[in-house]
C-alpha cells in the first residue's frame, strides 16, 4: 500500500512529538508542524534518521495564511493527505477574575480557531479522495469544569463541539472526526509556571489519586489512542470524545 500523509500540529514537543513518532512508526508520512520551527525540524530529522517518512514545517495554527500555505505545501510534496491531528494547544492556570481579554483571545485563537482553520483547509483535500481521519486533542477540561482553567476549558469544550459537528457534516464524504480527552501527562503544561504552583508534582499526584486506576498517563498512552482513532481499525468510529484519563471521568 502507498504511504499516506498525516499532519500533526504542535509536534515539536510533548504529546504532539509522541503522536508524530507513533504515526510515523505506523507507516504514515508525517508533516511535523510547530510554531517552534527548530523543534519541528529536530523531530522530523530524528524520524528520517530512523528511516521513517517525515517533513518539518513552521506553523502557527492561529494564522490563516500560514495554515493555507503549509497545507498546500504538504499536498504538493507529500503522499496523499489522509489525516490531521489537531494537537497544538496552550494553557496556563489563571483565576477566572484575572483572565485578561488578551489571554482569552490568544487561548481561543490557538486552541479553537487553530483546529477550525486546519480542519477547513485539510477537509477540502480529503473530500477529493473521499476518505480521511481527523483527531482533535481536547481534554478532561472539555467535559468537566476545573477551577483556574475556565478559559482553557471553554476552548476544549469547543473542540468537542467541532468534532461532533464535523463528524456529522462529513461522514457521508468518508471522513471520520474524533477527539481524545487526556487527563494528565507530564509535559510542559504540567510545569510550575503553567500550573501556577511551586509543587506541580503534588498537584499531578492528587489528580492521579482521584482516578479509578490511580495514575496519570504517558505520552505513549495518548499516542496509542491517536494511532487507533486515525487508523483503519477505527473505521466505524466517528464523533466520539475518548477519555484517556485512567478513569477520572466516566464519560
Ligand atoms: N499534557 C496534558 O496533561 C494534557 C491534558 C489534556 C489535554 N492536553 C492537550 O494536548 C495537547 C498537547 O499538549 P502538551 O501537553 O503536549 O503541550 P506542550 O506545551 O508540551 O506542547 C505543545 C506544543 O505546541 C506548540 N505550539 C504552541 N502554540 C502553538 C501554535 N500557535 N501553533 C502551533 N504550535 C504551537 C508548542 O511549541 C509545543 O511544541 C494540547 O492541545 C493540550 O491542551 C494535554
């Protein structure tokens, strides 16, 4: 079978990097995109050194011109575009009364407008082949409320709305759209600065202790779920928001 391409946003670090590595190992030709061009190039170089298919692109998902230009370049230079992982996201704990309009606009631009722009640009191409699969990174904050994460939670609820609407609108075109809701994975978002505490490990441990399985998740756990939903084994799954949270939320 000819390899097909998948675009992963925010793939220079954290979950996106792990997802890009997993999809490349699955046999996809991966477009490794990130606002941090050097980080994206590092991940793509490493994959190519292992004999896997990958190209790097600098991309801020909130910028419509960059989105259109990168998607066009992927279509022109890589095998048939089949998939998109809307992974790029930002978040920082902030008391609701302290959230500035500027912070609100930026988090919305990256976490919600980014997946909207990327999905629109990519779906135009997927329709031509009558097949495709999109996975959107939402969060447990897309299904429940968490103090100091209201702005972030609103964007992640919106990602589930986007997932459901697109799954209905494009199912007839052979395009599946699903979301993944991670609980807690130790990436930059779990650093002291983003969590607004001197002891983010204690916060992480307290969240993990509230789960049915009593643990957090790894980058590989999220990459495995993404691999499943992107690939053919999930051929009859669309519109779902899969919690990968060790049983924090039963939803
Ligand atoms: N880590 C967790 O516990 C967790 C839990 C739930 C959901 N998530 C979601 O998973 C996704 C990945 O999170 P992570 O923990 O790997 O974060 P991270 O901060 O480790 O990595 C995010 C990556 O996105 C890139 N990025 C930031 N802004 C961008 C933009 N405008 N355009 C393109 N790239 C941009 C960064 O350069 C970075 O490489 C996010 O959507 C996040 O909300 C993470």
